[in-house]
C-alpha cells in the first residue's frame, strides 16, 4: 500500500471555512522541507482545491504509472543558496551579517486540481463520488519512498470527505503513522464557535490534536512597520486551554506572503518592522533579491518571509512532539 512508506500523517482541520487551512498547510510543508524533511501534501478539498495555486504548480498535471498516480513535484532535495541576514546588536540594526546554507528535503503534492481539465471547472459531486475519490487518493498515489511527513489539507466542517478520510486512515495506518491533527482558527468568536465543533469531532473519532494555530491574528502593514490586531487576538489560545490541547501559535496576515504566492516576489520589509516580538526588517542578500525577481525556488524566497520564523518554531515543536511519542515503536 502507498501509505506504508509514510512515517507521519498530519491532518489540517477546521470547522470553519476561510480560516486559511491551505495557507497553513503550505507553510507547514515549506518549513518541514526547509528543516530537511521529505514532505508530501494531499489536498482533499475536492470542491475548492487550492494547493496547486499555493505552490505555483497549477499548470502541471499528475502522471500515471503502474499502480497509480505520481504526485507533482514542487522541488527536489537540494541545498539552497546563501542567505545573508543582518545581525541586530542590542536592539539596533547592525552592519554585520551571518551566512547560512539550507539543505531542503523534497516536496510533492497531489490534488484534484491537477486532474481537472480546467482550474475553473466546478466539481458537482454527491457524497458517494467524493468518498470514492478520497479513497482513491489514499490508495493510488505513489508517494516517494520513506516520506517523512504527509500533510492532508481538508475542506471545512465534518463532511463526507472527513468521514471517508478517517475511516480509511484508521483502517490502513498504524497508530504511529497517524500523528494527529493541526486545527486552524481565526481569533473571532464566530470562528472559535465553529472550530470547537472540530475539536469535539477529533475527540469522538479518536484523532489526537497536535495543537491549535490561530491564523489572521493581526495584519502586517507593508508601510508603517506595525502589526495591528484587526481581528482581535487570543481567542485560539483560550479555546486551546479550554480543550486542554497545545496552542501552537498566532499567525498574522502578511501581504508580503500573499505577494509571494500570487506573484512569486521575495518578501521585503521596512527596517524596524516587528512581528511576534521579533525585528523582521532585516536585509536578505540573495542574488535575485535586489531586483525583486519572481524567479527561483518558492522555499528559498519563503525564508525571507516574516512568517517563516513563526512556522519554524511551530514545526520544530511539532516534530519533537511527534518523534517523542513514536520512540520505541517498531514497524511490523
């Protein structure tokens, strides 16, 4: 079975639409890859498959092979070019720099968006056809051997796709493989109310909640260097405490990340921009940065994004949590 080659499967869930599950999934995948892990992303949001767009590969198609589908590669394993980062000194900018080279793991994706004749085609399917498609995604995608992490981006709610997904995963995966779920919310009370239902869903079906991410917790102004809490902040953390699950962190809206996804331009911030208590208005000296070119690897340019340090911390904690729970487990 294709899932036998996968070490850890992580679901990205939310009871609310529009909270940014695909954005969170994309950044988790990029960050895991930047930490050297091999990563796959499975998009089972059948009526709104957006993962191909997020990774800038929507013009590509899956290939058939004996036994199933070959997922679409985002990038292969490689070492990214040098990144120059300004070193702060006692809170003030410095002219000293450090250089880092980042070995990245391979990243590939599977989505219904790669199969549809046109990205504007509507998917008008009843429940049984959705269930069959999810089952086929789990059984017929030939993921690379020894994949470290498979992230599954899901539609909102607890619908046919979720039930089919969990039935098949619980039937075919070992307890060690099914690591758990990252639950996404926004700070507003109406979102929290819907996402609480998702946490109850996880509890009822026996899926461990790895933690809650509060998305859209602030807006990074591209001009005035401030991060303003336009949608309030802290609701996700309160909900996590109420359900006694880990709170992974708050993620603001960053227009520079939007530009990275939409146009492929490397993020740039005014000096003094502070996000999550960290000064991100620093210089990144890479060959294509000065001209703002849109060429180059998505993961490379994401290193310059203000959200990358936030996700670097989130992912590091998740990996430690998942790894520690798997210590002593031996696959049959």
